[in-house]
C-alpha cells in the first residue's frame, strides 16, 4: 500500500471549494494513478476523519498567454471528498 503523501498532493483552494467546506466537502489534487479506494484510505490516514464518498475528475490542459508567450497549464487529477457528519479537516 502506498503512503498517503504519495497520493495526496495538495488541497485545491478556490472560492467554490472553500464554500463547499460548510457541507463537509473538500477538494484535493491527487496522483493520476490513484483510485477512489486509495484516496479514501489516504484521507482517512492523513487527517484521521471518516470519509463518506470520493468523486474524481481529470482536469484538462488550458491554453494560457503571458505577454507574447503562449503555453498550457498542467493536467492533474482532482478528488472531491465528502466527509461524514461530525468530521472536519482543519487546513
């Protein structure tokens, strides 16, 4: 079994993800090869909480431009984790 630091990279901090915390929903960047079961185990191991469900999605690259230079953002996998009632994560 992988260590949780190999699966969870960082929390996603956006207006939408911060608003969802009221409903015990947290968003994380995770490894592309991680499964829902591995993500659930890693979140429970790292934060000592009870996970209700895990939804995942793969974000695609987007074209970005800075001045005359053009490039793309990186693609990554995002996990949306719902916790059971009474569980919270202090980030």
